[in-house]
C-alpha cells in the first residue's frame, strides 16, 4: 500500500506538470570567454530586479522561460567581469562574451535557485586554490577529511559529517556522471578510488551534504561529491614536478584539432599523467601511476551536442601498510618501518562514455552511456601474526569487474507569471556490475596461497527513477523530489561443490524536500529533509534476511548563508542524521559484522573573506557527535567518527604573477573503538605553496607538513601479534602521515 501511494505521488507531482504550465518568452543564449572564445559552464544568468535566473550548461548555453517582455540580464562568472545585456521578446539568441578579471567575491550572489547553498563557495575554492594531487580534490569539500593507509595506491578513507565512511560507504562520488563507488567490492562496500582523475582537468566540484538530492542514489547518506572536468582545453600544457623521496610527476595536455575545427564546433584533446615515488618508508614503495584520457566533442547544431571520452588508469605499489603503535614504542620497528614489507597492490580502470545533449521543447535532454573495466588486486596484513603465528596473516583481495550503465535526465523551466518559475527534472537509469572471481585468500609473501576464504561471482543490478520540481516564487525556493531504486543481488559461491546461486530483490523509495527563503541577495535561510540509503554487500544480503539490504538514512538540516559585506560569505548549518544500520561487511575477514542503529548530530561553519582583491582567507569548522542508539552510555561510540575538524588558510594571488598559500588542517582526538578504550590521535598540519607566472611559464614549489609534525593518518583499534613468538596485543595501529616533503614544479602553456 505504501509503495502504491509513493508511486502515485511521484506521478501526480511530476508527470502532468508540463501539460498544465505554459511559458511565455524564451530567452536563449551562450556565454563565452572573450579571450579564448571557449564556453563558460556554470555561469550565472539572472534577470535584473527579479528572483528569476539560471546557469549555463557545460557548453555555455542557457535558456530562460520568463513572463517579462523585456529586461536586462546580469551575467557573472567567478574570475570574469560581470556584464549586463538587454533583451526583448524579439531577441532570438544572445552570444555573450565575458572579459577575464581577478576573482571577486562581490560577484557571488546568495541565491535560492540552488538547493546546495555551498556550491558557490566550492567554485571559489576551485579557482583560488592550487590542486595538485588526487587527494587534494576531495579536500575541496568543506568538512571532508581523508586518510591514506596504503601509500597512495589504495582508495582514501573518507570522513564527513560524523561518518567514518570507510572508502566510500556513505559518500556518493562521481566524475562527469561516471560512478566512482564500487558496489560489493573485494575490499569494502562503496570503494571509491579517485586516483584515475587528473586534478588539472577539474573545472567544477559540485557537492551536497546529507541525503537531500533526488538525482543522487546509493551511498549518498553523509553527502555526495560530483566532479566535472574540462569540456575543452584553453591551452596546451606541459607540467613537470620533482621532489624528495624519488618523487616525479608529469602532466601533459594537448589539443588535437586546429583552430578551424574548433570554430566549427569540433574539439578533441588528450591528457596524460605519470607519477612515481618511493615515499619516506624504509622499504621503498616503488609506487607508480599512469593516467590517460582522450575526449572528442562536437556541436552538431545549436540544439544537439555530444562528447565521447575514453580513459585508462594503472597503479601499483609495495608495502606501506599500517603499523602497531606498541612496536614503535618498544623499538621493534621505527615509525617508517614495516611488519610485513610484502604488502601492496595493483589497480587498473578503463572507462568509455558517450554523452549527448539535446534541446527539446525548450528543455534539455541529457544522456550518458558508459562502460568501465576494473581490476583490483590488494595485499594487506592488519593483524600480522595473530591468526597464523607461523606464516603471518597476509590476505589477498582480488576482483575483475565489468560495469555497464546509463543515465538520462530532462530539465525544463516554466514561467507561471513574473517572479514565479517552476523547474522540473526527470531522470533515471540503470547500473549493472558483473564481478567475476571475487576472492579473499590467505597468502604468504603474496604468491603462496595458504587458504581460500571466499571465492565467487557477484552480479548486482540497480534500476532507478527520480523526479523533482523546484518552485521559485518571489523570495522562496521550494524543492520536492522522490526517488525509486530497485536492486537485484546475486552471488554464486564457488567454494561449494553445488551450483546454487543466492538471489535477493529489494527496492526503496526516498522522498526529499528542500526549502529556502531569500531575505535579500545577501541573506538566505534554508531547511532540508530527506531520506537516503546505502546498499550492503551482495555476498551478505543475498544469503541473509536478518540484516538490512538497503539501510535507510533520514536527515534534517537548518542553515543560513549570509554576505554581511560584499566580499565575505558565511554559512552555518545544524544537522541531524539517523541511520538504520551502520556496517555489515568486513572485506578483510570475509564475513559481516552486524552493527546497530546510529544517530549523528552536529554543526558546520564555513567562512570566506576576500580581504583585498588578491588576498583570500577561508575557514571551515565542523563538529559532529556519533552514537549507537541501542547501546548503553560509555559503550555506544561509533569508532573513528570525527568529532571536531577544521581547515583554513590564506591564499595570495597577485596580478604581477606571484601566488602563494598557507593552509592548515586539524582533526581532534576521537574514539577508535566503541568504549573509547583506544583513542585515535588528532593532528594539526600546515602546507605551503608558492608560484610565479611569467608569460607562458609558471615556476613553483610546495611543502607538505611544513613544520615536520609526527602525525597518524589512518588509524584503527584492534587485536594483533607483532612477531611469531609474542603475545597477542590490543591497541592502536596506524599509517604515519607524510613528513616534511618538498616539491618543485614548472609549467609551460602554449
């Protein structure tokens, strides 16, 4: 009965809306960079003196349905001079070129046209900060922390809003629409390896905290992060970096077509990244990573465009896993030593995607068809000699995966009358993961197989449908959405002699509502309510009915965004998240670990201030409290959930070509187990960057951990045995954080 009601609500709310609303004047146009004639995606287009507005798509196009017969458009974009353009009902198509300028926070407007109020701040951060590593790109999200515990080859551990999201269980991550999170992955559910993203290609970071966004499905409980890369290159680029610990990196970006082809709407480029380092460890990491990407774009006509993208990624590394604090304290190993130097791994990913965009009936239809080939092979030893005191406890996790998917959406705006606009969004798609020979093996020195813990094939299908309507009337924005996800989980266990696949079907409805009120262009109050979910591992849910297949998360936000002065932005939000079930799958043990219901509450604070035109200050402070609902006080801590975190810094961008930044990140102490017997130690780290640009050349240096602090990056509490003859122990294990690390770089644009 509840499902029927939800389906009826979805149909009534969205399906008939286009039939009862009729627009009046359609204003169309394109926003370009005056210097390069390239499109400006995400530019703000507002109707002066009203609350009506929109943003340009990735080709710089925009369309507005308005009841006004004439007026003035205000076009703004971070790092460009704002421009005003008049229009009338007879205007057919506007081509608007913006002049590059220094970044100016006064051009950022607090607007109710977006349900993610912090996106404008993220766009400022992307333009102001220098992002040089795949780890840096995630740190753009205010309040998001990461930790690496395999020397840079393994997916980062992610912390956001009181969640230790492991490698992505509660944070939905995508790049140009391609899912990064891997379901039912050999090491962990939602495993999100982002190392195939070349940082220099990022043009936009879209993010939202909490389960409030209809277009975001699985894993979007603590939030989502959506990266968008460059549609076209404005310049060719060669970049070289070198530093301590035998570190070397090169990034090369090249346009493949000439000016004449680009002017006719055709564009193609390739990008290459190669990175290698030994790291500060006593046993060299021998880490290497190769990324390649090729993209072809074509504007067929004013209403039809398509993009084809192919990419490949390969990384490998040795050792550098976590070590026990007790072994360092008693001198068994140094901080940069290792109990098992045979740890390491290899990961490969190949992507092919085709994206099309079509203007139909004054709306935009987007289609994305994609395929991913993924290989994962990881060697770890977390307990050393606890289980097998002779051979050690090394494990091998391996899988080969084919991922097929489609996403489609249709967006259209309708003007009811002046300052009264409704934007509808309909979408859906499917995802099919075919995982052949998912393995968990007990090994010695990598290649000696001692035991097979789990071995089988996994097939997981997700079909989804969503819709939302955003009503902007005067100073109000009301967004209501509904999402339906249907899953099929199948596991074929190859450790048994009988072929007997385990299969389960499950679906979930996720309603969302977001409301914002703009007191002015400088002050906004917003509230959010929503339901989200994360899926659990197919190997568990297909065989068991006693645990949640799709644990739901219920969230609420109350926030304010304020510009007290033109070049200052403040955002504060109180939030609450309730999760039906915390964890069920331990990829390292090949079994599930049932954990009960949790609740989290906290506050986020973000501050951006452009002190003068070329000096920026930013500050983020985040507090969260995470507890199990059904456990007694003192035994109800959620292990490793962040409590108090903060980031901030000063950034200097002078017109003479000099730029610099001094940044810090702080994470406070937090419980490492349910009883807070073991504490994960906090840290305070500073990084510094300095660059000088002269014509087409840029010379720079960067220092990580400027003051050479000893700090622990990834940390865990657990039982272990350090040697074959020692007694079992319980305590903290960790991966040491990067020491003082100096790098230099040179960039040439042509």
